[in-house]
C-alpha cells in the first residue's frame, strides 16, 4: 500500500481523533484481524446441496428469488466462495451442511455419511487456509416430511436421524483434527406443529432422549464442539416448536454444550444481543447465527443494523471473543450470491470494528458516575467518528480495493463465470 496515499492520511487523522477518546485504532485492527467469522456455504446455492433429493427444502426454511448463477456443484460452490473470500478482509471459516457431501453420484443415505465424503472439502480448506464447521441436515428429506425428526413418535424414523446426528459429529471431529481447529457442529431440527398440539410434553421428552443418544459418544473438544439451535416458529410449525429456547438452554447447561442463538429465532422485538451476557453467565461458549429477519425469520443478508452493532458491542464489551463463535446464517437468492456473501460478512466485520473502536472506558466511567446525560451524549457523538477511515485502511493494508471497487470484480466474475451457468 502506498504509504502516503489519502487512505493513509485519513487513517492518521482518525487515529488521532480516536486517541482523544482513549481508543487505539492500531490495537483495534490487530484484534479485528484475529476474529474468525464462520461463513455459511448455503448462501452460495440457496440451501440446495448436492443430494438431488426427492424432497427439497422443507423444514420451514426457504431461499426466495431466482437470480441467475446459483452454484450447482461442489466445484462451482468452491470457486464462487474463493471469489467472495478474496474480497473479504481477515481469515475466516466455512460452514458446511451434510447435504454438501460429495458422493460421486452414488446415493448415500444421511445415516451413512462419513468423513470420506468430505475429503475434497478438507483438502480445499487446507489450500485456502480455511477452518471448517459442520451441520447435520435434518430437513429436505422424505423422512422429515412429517415435520418431525428426532422428536418423531416412530422409533425407526427417530433412530435414522439419531444415526445422522452421530455421523455428523464424527465428520465435525474429522474437520477439526485435519485442520487443527475444533469444528463447531450445530444441530438444528425443524420439529414442530402447524396447529396447537394436544401434547407439548411427549415430543420434548423424546427429543431429550434422542439428543442423549447423539451426544453419548465423547469427542475430544480439540476436534469438535457441539451446539444446539432453538427456534420460536417456522413455516408449518407456527404453533409449536419442540426445540424451543428454554428447551435447549436447559439442555446446553445440563450437558455443557454450546447454545446457538440465531438472530431470527425469537419474537420480532426480542434481540439476541441482550441474551449474550445472560447465557454466558451459565454457559462456557455459544455459537451465533447472525441473520437478519425482516418481519419474520426471513434470513435476509446481514447489514450494519442497530442490532448487529449491539451484538458486536456485547461480544467485545463482555470480553467474550474466545467464548462466542460468530457464524452467519442468511440465504438470499434474489441477488448475486457472491455479493451476498461479501456484503453480509463485511457487515459483521464492520460491526466488530465499530465495537472495537468504542470508547468503552469513558462510557463506563460516565455510567458509574451516574452521568446518564453524558453517557447518552457520548453514545451519539460516537456515531460520527471517522470509522470509515479506519475501515479503508484495514482493507488497503490487506491489498483490498477501497470503496466500491470490489463490486467491479464481482460484476466481472458474473459476466465471465456466473452468467454462463443455465
Ligand atoms: C433454520 C436454522 C438453521 C438453518 C441452516 C441452514 O431456521 O436457522 O440454522 O438456517 O442450518
Ligand atoms: Zn440458524
């Protein structure tokens, strides 16, 4: 980077401005560089996977839109993600789902998948300096069509899904061992009912038993960490979801697992930023599914919203960077998917930068003195500080284009690669 470019000059001015408030911008960027974001593979292909299953989607989740260029194969997905990755500052992780197994055209049932079907992903991850996370897929499958999987009243169906859960944890451990960083294997099931059930209790008791079987095998936490994800409702599970927040919070505390907090899985005015300091009083670690619900759990691309900033603030203020695994969960098929990855991930990184640049000791001092007017005044003052100059410098430092230049690269990629897919 040209040392005396305007980017450098703006950065120096910003550095001084922040220093007046007791904030060291160099230190903030040093920290920022070390925060990995787990980027979801499923934004690249609208959560379809490579199974060519008889039953697509389902489970109450659905990508909407038909923007051309969806990745149809593992090679296309990898190529598209490499493009996105080249436009995102920092070193990150990639989160796979079981439906992204590469079986060479062979039909392999979900309860029979193993590390052998994820070998290509691991060699690619090594070459790309990426770590991997994993998710069993309990949807888009004929055995999930009833709306129940691990909480199914039919034991044979339940057992099929239990075997899938066990197999998935072993794949997670394979990733962790091969790449030298524990994979977070996140379990989410769609189980629930459209209309008011007569029995809310039995499915929850069954789910607990199924989970006990899945998590019975001890796996080295240096290779795999287990997370469980709750939900309030989904399409076709509006009245009842077996794996509710209270259910998994209890289960995670009792079994020392990670709890997954998805930003779209609560009542519309309920926010996960406020939950972090509560659940981390009792849990060692959590996984976040940073998402953006618009009126419902719509999984819009993450932007620098008030709630995203609040999430990042809580992570930084609470010194939770090692205890909070930041994962993304959005899937939008109405725009260029490489663009979606870049915008969503950059937004998360920007929110973290804003949080790292917060004059938190000053804010706390005012709060402790009972000076609430001063606290509010400073909170508003912060909003016009030159964060953009620090962000530009961060990009330039990593040889990334400053400003909208990255879009030119995405557009070229669309012209040369994506538009040629039918
Ligand atoms: C669904 C959950 C779940 C999925 C992904 C694809 O509501 O949020 O995390 O979005 O596993
Ligand atoms: Zn999620």
